[in-house]
């Protein structure tokens, strides 16, 4: 894969980051891999609602851009593990910040709903 180039206008670093983790699933996949190496089916179980095809596609894209490492074991049935690469590890604080913000956001929304229901 040829790395994408950016013109580095204002917001370019944010664009470059979001370009790697865009979409519904990539950030969530990276979040789960922050806990350690996972096999394909472990990831699939952790991501309720994702299809096998979509998980495969998202993992390939994450591997292609260098955020995830795929290790295949020569055995029957095949065993494939995914782990964060060094570049993926560098996203750990970003993923943690997103999780913290999301937790607080969910609490605020739920609190607002509870106030409206009362």
C-alpha cells in the first residue's frame, strides 16, 4: 500500500489520524486489541453485529496501514492471531481518551433521559 499524502493544511494531523481509524469498526477493533492479542473469533464475539466479511475487511485495512500485525500458525484448523503493532500501540492513549470521553458522554445522555422521564 502506498502511504497517503496530506497537504498539511489546518487540521491535517486530525485528518491523518481519522483516516486510519475511520468507520464504525476500526476504532473498536483497536480498543479490544489494547487488551492483548486476540484470535479472529474472539474479536468477532467481542464485536456484536459485525459480519465475518466486514471484520476481515477491517482487519486487512488495519494490517495494511501498519496498525495491526496478523500472525498465522501452520496448523489445522488454521489459527490466526491479531495484535497491535508498534504503530498501533502508539494509538493506545488516543483510544483510551476516546473510551473515557465516550463513557462520560453515555452517562450525560442517560442522565438527561432520566431527567426527561421524571
